[in-house]
């Protein structure tokens, strides 16, 4: 993703990077072995994934999410289309999950 991110990943990273969203610290492409999370906030144990249509009903993603949940993470998945068309809704969802005002 770092070398050739999708348009949605670029837009989401612009929202999350540099503590721009309510001073939350996010990292991108972060290993949580054996997986790599698109974006992670360790303080809130939150993983955010930007998904294209290839992720629809993915058994791999279900197994991955179950593993991350067992590690104490909550996984929020957003469709690329939603990231591009409704970024404010995405921000509000993240803030709500972290228990922060929006």
C-alpha cells in the first residue's frame, strides 16, 4: 500500500496522519503478526481497513478479524467508495468508536 496506495487509502491517510483526527495517533501498514493492518491506533486498539470490492464476503477477512479481535483489537472496515464520497461519516464513525465527540 505504501508504494501504490489506492485513492481511498490516500484520502483516509490524509484524515488520520499527523494526529489530525482528534489528536489520535495512527500508523499505516503496521504489522500485527501474522497480518498487516492498513491503519492502527494502539491507544484505542483500533484497526481500520480500506476495502475494495474484492473484500466482499471474504473468508480471509473474517479469519483475520477474528484473530485481531482475539488480540484485543476492534476492526472497522470502510468501503473505498464511502471513504471517497463520505469522509465526514468515516471520521464520525471512528470518533464514536473511540468515545470522542464529533
